C-alpha cells in the first residue's frame, strides 16, 4: 500500500450504495470539490443532498464509465464485487466490504490548520484506527510542537 493525498477537485467520484458507510465516505468527499454521483435506491437521511447527483436505482453494469474513483458500499457483497469487476484498469475502487478486493482504503484522519494526520492498520482493524485517530485529535489540539526552545509556529 502506498499512502498519498489525492486532489479530487472536479474529479468524478461514483459511490454505489447510500447507507451508513456511504454517509461517512460522502461527508469526506464533499470537502474535496469532487463531482459526486451516488447510485442507490435509498439515501440515508444524514447525507447532504445538495452536493451530489443521486441516481435513485440499483447499480447496473455500465454505470462506471465516467468515474475517476469508485466506492462500493452496498450491503450486498455480490454487488460490491460486481462493481470492482466492472471497473476499468485505470479506475480505482474501494470495496468497503472486502479489503482484499480494493485498490485503496480510506484512512482515519484528523486535520487541523496545515497539519493532517492519517492512520491505517493495513485494513486489519478499522476500529483501532478510529481509536488512535481520537487519541491523535487530543494530541494535535495541544500543539505539542509549540513547547520547548525550538518553537516553530
Ligand atoms: C479496509 C477498509 C476499507 C474502507 O472502507 O476504506 C475498511 C473495511 C471495513 N471496516 C469495517 C468496520 C468498521 N469500520 C469502521 C470505521 C472506519 N473504517 C475505516 C476504514 C476502513 N474500513 C478501511 C481500512 C482502514 C485501516 O487500514 O484501518 C475508517 C478508518 C475510515 C473511513 O471509513 O473513512 C473509519 C473510521 C473513521 C474515523 O472515525 O476516524 C467502524 C467503526 C464505526 O463505524 O464507528 C467499523 C465497525 C467496527 C466494529 O464495531 O467492530 C468492516 C467490517 C464490516 C462488517 O463486518 O460487515 C470492513 C470490511 C473489512 O474488514 O474487510
Ligand atoms: N468500510 C467500512 O468502514 C465499513 C464497511 N462495512 C460494509 O459496508 C457495507 C454497507 O454497510 P452499511 O452502509 O452499514 O449498510 P446500509 O444497509 O446502511 O446501506 C446499504 C446501502 O446499499 C444500497 N444498496 C443495496 N443494494 C444496492 C444495489 N444493488 N445498488 C445500489 N445500491 C444498493 C441500499 O439501498 C443502502 O443505501 C456492508 O457490506 C458492510 O460489510 C460496514 C461497516 C464499516
């Protein structure tokens, strides 16, 4: 795995599924300037509908044509697998129900001012990544680099 910060401004992102996991992924995506399309018969009420295109139906092969990045997060494992299967060689897919069938994962991230800290467990324990992110949030808020003689900012 290769850690990067992706500039998604104006990139086409397709999210297949509109439930609890989609809500978390979409919230992060909406801060990137990506053009987001959600393909799902239902959309969780917590999802902000203003910054996305909602295709209110089940996924169909052919839906991915315009996508730069794809997130498969339906509760149907066969559909998530189909999405990965249908993606072209230049399209990166996160199958949120199967880390072995994903081109990338999301990391748990905390961001403050110019600093972003991101945690991965190589997919082995997202719960632990979340816990460490919570601890790092407290650490970051205290700005520990300000203390001592070599204060930078
Ligand atoms: C591989 C990966 C793919 C991806 O989604 O990118 C993945 C996969 C899976 N997650 C599962 C479960 C949960 N995931 C969370 C939360 C987060 N999951 C995230 C990332 C990742 N999750 C990627 C690897 C990250 C790494 O390397 O560590 C975070 C960090 C970032 C984000 O989602 O944006 C975000 C925390 C954000 C934050 O708060 O900071 C919670 C906790 C909660 O929801 O509160 C639970 C319930 C846990 C419990 O309670 O036990 C399951 C089992 C599903 C099942 O059993 O059905 C799978 C499937 C599998 O393991 O294959
Ligand atoms: N990566 C992660 O962080 C996590 C991943 N998961 C996995 O994510 C998946 C989804 O979990 P939740 O969001 O909690 O489920 P959910 O039940 O809240 O949402 C599922 C969504 O998929 C949609 N859907 C179902 N069939 C579809 C189809 N054929 N085409 C398009 N959309 C369809 C539903 O309408 C619904 O909007 C599960 O497979 C679970 O294993 C679960 C927890 C965390």
